[in-house]
C-alpha cells in the first residue's frame, strides 16, 4: 500500500508527505513502531464520511418517528428525563 507512512516520515516531511500519500486514495495510514496507529483523511473524504454519518442518523430518526418511538414532552420534562439517565 502506497498510502502508509511512518511517524518519522511525518515528523520530517510534514504536510507534504500527507499530500503525496492522500493524492490517490484520499487517506493515509500512519504507523508508529511498525503498527498502524492513525488514519489521516483529506478534507473532502472527511466531509463525505461525515455526511454519510449524518444521513444515517437522519434515516434512523425518520424510522423511529414512523414506528412511533418518540415522546412529546416539555423542556422541563425532558430535562428531568435526562437527569434520571
């Protein structure tokens, strides 16, 4: 995999090595002492994944509403519910 770099490379070459490594795959894996430890994403890839996460949350919420899995309550009631969790 061409998108793997060591922490030492990152320390020496900085953002330039990240730019090179994320050019094709949009992500880079940073190894520390030979172990895959971190993943660096391009901003475009991060925004795409974040959008997917938000779309999933919206779909789950819509499903809960369709299935009647919600309550209608005042702010005060909701705060009491939260305090009891």
